C-alpha cells in the first residue's frame, strides 16, 4: 500500500503538473500556427454549425483557462482533501 506522501505527490504530478505541461504544449502549437490562423475563429458550436466567434488573440487565453487554470484549481482541492483528510 502506498503511503500518504506518495499519494499526494502523484496527485500533484497528475492533477497539476501534467495539465500545465499539456496546456503549455497547446499554447506552443497555437503560437507556432499564429500566422496561419484566421483573424476570427469559431469558439462555440451548435449541432451543425458554429454560432460563436472570437478573435484569434483570445484562443491562447481560452486554452490557458480551460486546460491550465481549471485543472490546477481542481487538483489543488483534491490535494487539500488528501493532506487534511477533510471531506466537508
């Protein structure tokens, strides 16, 4: 059985570090394709067509927020619960 310290370390690696690395790689791809992207990009779709559009400068921020900040917030909550044992 794993001890508590290794469980917290695994939670940090999988819940915080990995999402940040993936978000960074995604942002790197966006910036490497920057000149090829159109000025306006579809950011929301309905069943059969896009219905929301944003400028291409918002794409890295959306990616950072969804793939970077959100997992860090959730991972931090999980780590807090693992370290304190609180479930309320």
